[in-house]
C-alpha cells in the first residue's frame, strides 16, 4: 500500500504541482481513506521527501557501474547517457528531482539537502578530465555548470518529446555523444594550441 500511495503522489505532484495536491486528493486517487494515509506518512512533506529519496536511489542504481570506468572522459560520457536515459525512463521522477523548486510546505534545506554523492562523483570526474587535458584550461566549477546545463537541457527536450518533434532526423541514441563532442572539442583544441604556443 505504501508504494501505491507513493506512485499516486508522484503522478499527481507532476501533473498538478506540489501545492495543489492534498493528502485527500492522493487518497481519492487510490480509493483509500485520507486518514489511513497518515499510518504511512505523518504529513505531505514526509511523503514527498520519501518520494524524492526513492528517485535518487533509482538514479544512483543506474550509475552504480560508473566507478569501474577508468577513463574519466568515457566515464563522463556514460554518466551523461545515464542522465538522459533516466529522464526518458522515469520522466516523473526526473521532473520531481531536477525541475521543481522546493514546495511551500517543505523545509527548503531538507528538500535541497547536501550535494548528493552522484553529483560529487560527477564533479570529481570533471576534475579528472581537466587534469588529463580533455576539457582544456577551465575551472572545475565552470566545466561542471556548462556540462550539467547542456545535458540537463538535452534531457528536458528529449523527455518531453520536443527535440524529436522539432528535429526528427537526430539519432536519439547518439545525440548526447554528439552534443558532448560539440562542447568539448573546442576546449581540446584550445588546450593543444596552448601547448603548441608554449613550445
């Protein structure tokens, strides 16, 4: 029953927005009494945070093999593909985790939380890419922001079908690799030019 409540809440939160969904509305969707929901969750905030945690665990499981990839640039590529795959396979979780601001009824610090392990691993991979010269001479934070913004924007476009409708000729299986190459090749060339100038 707990999972049924979470599934119904996830669907309603994405469809109607956090503040427009009540415990009563969730209960009605699964033909359950509102009072009974409180056996599983003390309030809507706890329900939502449980839902968020479940989404992060799903996302984390998809990334479980990333540490086994020694080449940081290949690890970066695979991480981007996973982010895109997660947005396509779990659009409701993706929307809740990455596209929604903290709801009015939730503690912002609890909602945002500390940087997740997945993000810290991503940042470390970017640092290693810079260290090996793949991303050129750029700060870690700028590289992280640029790459995250690119894959996030791409994931939003693909998960909503907008990219496919607007550009049907694109190969959705390789589009992330092509976008990553477009972003990183100028950096690689810039790094090579800097090396040549020094010599």
